[in-house]
C-alpha cells in the first residue's frame, strides 16, 4: 500500500501525553547514568512500540525518539512500511521462528533475541548484500525461567564462537529479560550476571560492547550494572491493550 501524503494523526490524548512521558523516561535514564558515574549518552533508549499504531510511533519520533523495538513480525512490517519516510532505527526483540528470518534480515537494523546458531546463520544468509550486517545480541536466560527464551549462561561462549564469522551479522553483545522483581538487590544481581558474561561473547578478537537490559520498572538497576541499551514500552506509551 502506498504511503499517504498526510498520515493520520495520533489520538489527541497520545499527542498530549507522549512527549511528557518520553521526556520523563529520558530524565530517568540521564539521572541513572549520572548516579553510576558513566558518561552522558552512554545508554541508548529503545522505545518498545509493540501493539501501538504507526501514528503513535510517528508522534514519538516527532518528540525526538529514533530507536524503536517490535516483538510481532507482521505488525512490525506494516509499521516499517507506513513509516518508511522517517529515520528510524528498527530493533526486533521477539522470539524468532526459522521460517520468519528473511523479513527480519531484510528490514531490521538490530536483532536482540538470537539464541540459536541456525537463526544467526539464516539472518546472515538472508541479509541483502547492499545493507550493513544486522547488529545482533544473544538472548541469555539469566533467571532460569522455563518459559523464557534464551541460552543458558554457560552456553554463551560456544554460541558466540559459532556465529563470529558469519558475514551478514555482527555480534554486538548480550540481552536478557529477567524475571520481574520489586527487589532492587535482586534486579542488580540478575543484571550483573549478564554483565559478567559479556567477555564470553568475545569472538575472533572482537569484543562485544552492548548490554541490552532494563525496562520500565528496572532501568535504573540495569544502568547501574552497565546497560548500554534499555528497552522501555509502558513508561513511554502507557498500558497496552494486548
């Protein structure tokens, strides 16, 4: 479907509240970076826009946000098409089925949820030749939940070594979605576990530099433990309908 010259606006309530929510999250990130003694700008805010329409993403972009993450492939592809006129960096953060890797390889800049050699191989093989490699993170299950995707901590080194030479992807670091907790000490323990694993992602002399961890309720703990990307949805966009 061709892009319209005048895309539909976001709902008025979103237009009114979204810039303030985004500014508040940016302030939280900045304060956490300062508290951790880290340099300004060392953490990238990735807005998790799943279930929200393209008009809302457009409004967030107008407010200054550039990195957006999606979980659901077909929904994401529709939004990428509708927002092709914007300078957005697209991140895929959902589970990946082998038969869905081609559009991910073709349309996304980052993939945070790689947990199998086969997925990395397919992303590499299917990345269009004219594009830079897909930037990927290995998803690690640091809290041992059976329902969570991700490799076990002890498997990181082997997986990193297996995918280090793939030409269509670049291994940038590690990602985790730990079990939710209100305990700040436990939050930091889980994030410190991922941080300690980062050297295990070294492959062929290349040292990973990305820790994708921390969401709306625990981004401060993640930044304190070295997060370089935080993935925030609800605190920016509000509660989801699904």
